[in-house]
C-alpha cells in the first residue's frame, strides 16, 4: 500500500504547529497503524529528519497511551479499539490519512501527537480511590455483592483513561471518564463510606481543570475503545445530586444526632 500522511507537527507546547505531508510506500495491509508510523519514523531518521513523536506503551489495547485522532475519529475508523489495535487493512491503497493529537484545552499538546493527560490523574487524585481501612483481603464471597452490580462495576473499571471520550465530545467533556471511575466504586460496598465525598471532589476537580459539560450526544460512548456506557453518567449524576442534598440536611434530621 502507498499512502499519503498529513501529520500534525509541533516542536513543543509553546510552538505553533502545522500539518506536514509525508509519503509511505509498500505498507503491508497486515501492519498495525503504529507499525506504519514506525516505518515512517525510520525513513525520517535515515534522512536526518526529526521523527514524529507519539505516545505508545503496551501496544495491546491496555494502556490507552497510543491516542491519536485519525481521519476525524479518535483511534481511527474501527470500533472498540485503540490506535495500536488498528490495522492498515482498514485503509485503501492511495488513501490520504490525516493524523492529529487530541484537541482539548485540558490536554495541551507537548510535541507532535503527544498531549499532556495528567488532568485525568488529578481527577483520580481528587477522589478516585478508597482510603478507609477495609481490613485484610476477605475470603471469596465473604461480602455479598449482587452479580449485576459486580458486572457493572467491572465494566466501568475497564476504562483505560485514554481520553477518546474527551476528544470525541464537541464540548471536550470528561463526564464518561469521571463517571466510570465513580461507578466502579459506587456499585460496591467498599466504596460506600466515601461515596458522597468522592463524587463531589472528582466533579469539582473536573470542572476546575476546564473540561466542558455533557450534552448527551453519545459521541463519547460511540468512540470509547472499551465501550463504556453513558449509563454511568446518569449514575454519577444521581450520586452527585444525592451527595449535594445529603450535605445540606442537618445532622439531627438525617439521624446523626446533635
């Protein structure tokens, strides 16, 4: 396959970027997208040019580091995959492929296709954990958990924090990511003691970092490589409203005494 690549090149966070056109020839349809990028970079190095910077780690669809905007879609034209799982057979010989970094204010471009996603880390640090002492590891089935709740929690925990939901949303909303991290704890008894504090802290941090609001278009769910459901957003909204109302009820009315 012979392809034309239009890739966003940006020297650093303060430089002005632009699209640069490259040609790659003889690409196997069985190559992964990142292998194609490796071939391009090898040719650039041979020419003495700066290779295209892009994030990658596991190349197994686990880490979410390989985030790219490909022909207007996060992670490319396939559904429920990360960029490293995208194969060149999804393109045709002679195609032009436009490759960009995520476009969101909370994800500033560091270089070329690499963006700073530490905003997600800050949201997790705000409350995406269990800090209460839950004791040692209990025996299996010692804590009764409805199967439906366990499965929904595991589905939410599948989120890899790649940022595709933010990239797909016209408002750069992080609601799907935050709601997945809230849901994975809210559905389990271990997460109940800090549920109210957790959801309020994480939503507040999300807003502080400048992520947009959700308008329920469903683009985040459609482009999520792990197919995280937007039902998690509804659950987070319920958790948040319940926490807000609960924080306004006097202790004596809530049964907490004076």
